[in-house]
């Protein structure tokens, strides 16, 4: 799946072939994997974990934001 993490000032991450994204949701942590159902959710202060199969996970600190999942694409608008 394709993942983009965007803040008002920069693009924190963009990548294809992502295996898993773990996010700090307002109601608790949750994960998105390939071909996840469409989703829109609110994020709280915390850490986003991005995993490419066979590579070391990457982490991004955020102060909140919104995530949209659609057609195997994940768009995260973060603070």
C-alpha cells in the first residue's frame, strides 16, 4: 500500500509497498495493513510506526491529525 504522512510544513514520509502502519487513535492505537477497508479517523498525540517488510520500522512523532484510507492508499495529515 502507499503511505503519505504530511504536516503543514513538510512531507514527513512517502512510500510504496508498506506492510503495516500503526497509529495513535483517539480511542486507542490501531493498525492498517494492505487492502484495509475505507476509513477516516482522528489521531492523538503519539508515534506513527511505518513498516516495510524486511526493513527496520520507521517512527514519526505527531501531535494529532487525521487519517484517510481508501483504495490501498493511506493519507495522514498530521500536526
